[in-house]
């Protein structure tokens, strides 16, 4: 009898040990929308993975994706539990995964904006509002699912002209990301393009823009944009309070090198409600059902 009791206790202890080991071996996987060149993204988010791993005491891994849609799909399918989304992609992802929450945004994301940039050959100068000078020009957005590279710019084109971009411009393209938009307009492949101010400012600081070839001609009003979104079931997987710990780690990030890689001056709390204007605009122009 006593021997059986000892064996049962030993078996129970082994099961508890194995369960504990399995929990500690869980890996938090995150991704990000591919809004810049992949090399830049990998460099940025490997550092974030190392930082979060140290703060959370769990393995953290970043996986790159090829498109905005792929980032949303990975989040929906629980291939990633955390994602750095744009305003639109975040709204789309959270609608697909009930209980998911926006938990942190960059200080600059509270009032984000987009630039319209033009090649010198167009003769376009800075304008107070979008004018008929743009008609007949070629135009490139960024990714089809981009807030700052497509959703907001398209909204203001439609508002200014009462027509779709395809009716206003002679040719409309989608470059795939902000860096590529800049290069296409800089090279004169497209007359005009939409790029977010963060990428533009970073490239200016790095002296990688030919300012004799391309310039900003118009800037949108501000809107909420990028944010970290986390699945609602992470506490079940990683333990009670894990979502809050992730939020606290992001808000506490103060390494200048990590922040500069975004670039952001820091992260602040945010909730799903902040992105209601994005959802409304997305529905108005038919990007969100």
C-alpha cells in the first residue's frame, strides 16, 4: 500500500514537472506588416525579440511575412500571438480574432500622417489641398492593405475629387511598401506616390533621398496608426496576466537603438476604441466589409 502511494506521488510529481516544463518551453511568436524592406525589418525585430524574451522570461521569436494579408492570416490562425500592425491591418485582424486587443502604439502613432510625394518632372509644388494639377498623373500607393500607404491617401483622393483614384490618375499602382514607393517616384517610374511621414523622415535623416528628384507636395490630416495587437487567448497559453506583462514590457522599452529602428520615441497604452475612425473609413471606401 505504502509503495503504491509513493509510486502515485512520484508519478504526480513527474506529471507536474512535465507540465511546468512544457509551459516554460512555450514560444511567443510575433510578426509585423512588411511596410519596409525585409532586411530592415529582420534587423529591427530580432532586437525586439531579444528584448521581450528577457523581460517576459519566455522564448520569443519573430517571423517575417511577405504581405499585409499574410500577417493578418498568421494572427488569425494563431501562428503568431502578437503583431505590429498598421491601423487598418490591426482592425482587420482583431475583427477576425474575437478578444484580441490593441495594447500599445508609438507616441507618434496617436497622430500619424501621410505625405504625397512627386517627381520633379511633374512640376508640382506644395499645395494646401489636393488639386486638379494631379489629374492625369501616374500614382502609386504602397501596399493594398496599408493604412498610411493606401487607406488614408485613397480616402482623401476620393474626398477631394469625388472619384476613385483610377478615375483621377492615368495609371494607379501598388508598390508593396513605403520604401519602394519612394524609390519608384524618385526614379520617375510614377509621377506621384503616397508614403508615411515616418519612413520619409527616416530616409531624410539617413541622407538616402535625392531631394533634387522628389519632394513632398501635400500632407494628410492626422489619424491613428501603428499598434501592437495581442490575441485574447495568450493568458490561457502563457499564464494569467501574460497579456498585461507584454504590454508593460512594450511600454517600458527605452533602448534608444530599438526605438530608433521603428522609428518611435516610445510606446504608450492604447485600446481598440482608438481605431474606430480607421474602421469607419475602411467601410466607407469598401476595404472593410
